[in-house]
């Protein structure tokens, strides 16, 4: 009878260990998937920022901004006409 109890309790402990490991594995896999989604979001944000940076480096756009700033500076440096 004692051997039967030892075998059953050992089997029960092994089954409990297996269940605990499966639960922990599922939890870790879920956490990994959440981190993977966050990584995808960050990659998307990096791509958007890279595209924005490429637009800002556009020589034609830079020239347009410089011309606009020069025109503003000329407009503010000229005295107002007398009436």
C-alpha cells in the first residue's frame, strides 16, 4: 500500500510540474508576442521618422525654406512706406 501511495504521489507531483511548466510557457509566449507587437510598432515609427527626415533633407525643400526666410527678412528690414 505504501508503494502505491509513493507512486501515485510521485506521479501527481510530476503532473503538477508539467502543468506549471506549461502555464509558465504560455505566459512567456504571451509576453513575447506583446513585445513583438511593440517592436513592430517601433519599427513602423522609425520608418515614418526616416521618411520625414528624408523629406526634410530634400534640396528643393531646403531652397524653398531659405528663400522664404530671406523674403521674410527683407520684408521686416524694409521701412514702412510713409503715407
